[in-house]
C-alpha cells in the first residue's frame, strides 16, 4: 500500500509541475493589466478590511484564479494575466458581498467603483472555523477548514486567497463537489486543491478565507492563523461636490458613473443592469436623461438637490408602459485627472530632463515638439509617433501600456509646452 501511495504522489507531483508552469506564473510576468477600486458602503463609509476574488470568464462560473486584500484605506489593486471577461467578487464583514461582471482592457489599470450594501441580518451569516494547512510534500500543501451555516443555504464560494501572490482557490466538500452550483452546499469539512508551494516559511497571515451563501451574505473573514481580519469601516472623508459627475446609487439598488463631457453635457453608464444611457443634459438644477431599458426608450427629469451631508437627484421616469419615482444618492466625486506634468514626473522624469536637451538616461525633451524630428529615433515629431513610443517603448525605454488614453494625451500636451 505504501508503494502504491508513493507512486500516486509521484504522479501527482509530475502533474503539479505542469500546473506550476501553466498557471502559477509570477504576477510580475503578467504584464501591466490590473483591476483596482475603492470600496465604499451604502451607508457612506469606507471599508477598512476585506478580500477580493476574481473568476476568469463569466460571473458565477466558479473558475476562481486571482484575488487580493482590501487595504485599510478601502482600496485594492490586483494584477491580471489577461483582459476580457472576469467575474469580480468583493467581501467585507458586515456587508452584503458584491458580484459584478467586468470587461477588462489588457495593458491598463481598470478602475471599478464598488458599493457594498449593509448586511442588516448578520445572525444567519456562514461561519469558518478550524483552518488547517497540511503539508503534502516539500513543495505541495493542502488547506482544509470547517464551514457552518445556521440556515443551510451555503453557496459554492468557499475561498482561500493568497494575498501576497494574488491567487484565489475554491475549496470543495471533502465528500465531493456538487454539480449543481445553485444547490445548497453542505456544512462540514472543505478542502482546497493541492497547492504547489512550499509550506515551510509561509506567512499564514497573508492567506484570507471567506465563504458566502445564496443570499449574498458573508460572515467573518479570517487569516490562516484563524484570526479575524476585520477592521471597523471608517468615515468617508471625501466631501461630496454639488455636481452631476461622480458615482451614484439609485433607489433601484444600481450603481452609476456619470462623466462630464462638454458644458452641461454628460455620459453615463450602469455598472450592472439593463439600462443604457443615450444622452444626459443639465440646465441649472435640472438633469434630463434619455435611456433604453430592455429595448424600450425612456426619459427622466431629475432635480439636483444639494444639502450639507447629502447630494441627490430626484424625479420620475417614463417608459412606454411604466412610470415611477427615480432617486439617485451621490457616493463619490468624479476622480480628478492628474495633470500632464504630474504624470510625467511619476513615469518619465527618472530618465528625461524637461528643461534641457542633455541626456539623462534618455534624451532631454526641451522643445521636443518644436523640432522636426524626435531625438534618438529620428522619426517625425508628431503626436502619433510620441503616442506610439509611450505605449510600446523603445530600445531602452519600457512600454507604458498601463496609462489610460486621457493620461497619454495629458503627457503629450505637457511635452508640447516644453
């Protein structure tokens, strides 16, 4: 029996070696694709603890791959191996967890606003206990834990998140996984897949554990030492501006982002739902929105109401076969874009002077757009060529694909002023 077990372990180790090569590429090799955000709450606070986990592909397919911790300032930033569709899940004790289908742009920092509803009924939350790390070999370990739920409606999300390496793993019942992920999962022992890492010297405080039920409740989140990681949420220090641009939550529990274009003109998007905003205009304190809901055209007229502690828009909507009240409460101001000079200082000043043409690491850039050709490359000094160089890099210059389009434009406008 021992001989058979050793052969089995040897076979498992061989397979795990390939798994390491295919799936456990270190984060720095993933390029410059990120998902980030700040987690604020529907009662106007900023969470100070929690965990984020992501599925590759469609939401709720349970193909968990990456994850990370929420910092004490409510922010997270997680590297991703590719763009495309991802399922985002955000958990913090005392709040209903946040699931969202997102489309990630490769080579960029994809910022997603997250609003967590308050969990008004915490007595039925699922619970984790007895987290154990079991050494299988020098380079492999497995995690086990116990999960209980008083109302027996556990979902398939029993997760271990390696916050240092940005990995997430789904644990399954020791008796075997359920084919129907919408079924109620049993309480009891849960086990992770074999994890191809050395347990020796591993800091278990970097491992976070969370479970959720079918009612989107998650209980306390623990680290690998069976310690709660909970920190009380903090007051949202940002003073809300009396303006339309920013993040809003509607009376239908949906989250929106409104962005200013020209004077009195806005664009908007709903982060999860069926509403497509075609047009938004503001005149004085009136906001008129034209939208589509499930292929029906609708319209709303809202009044912008500004009080000391609350910014809201209130009005009514009209659809062909439905009317009703629509209220928006502001949660976050629009993010102020950094100036081109600030972006240059952070990304470029280590290698380039701006006040002379001398070489630092790369060429000095004073008057770069006033000359017919770019230094070093000899290409024409056009906005198109500078943009391509910023995005793709050069012989000794790294690519800056993480910069957003408006950030690249801001840097180019700054270079034009030199």
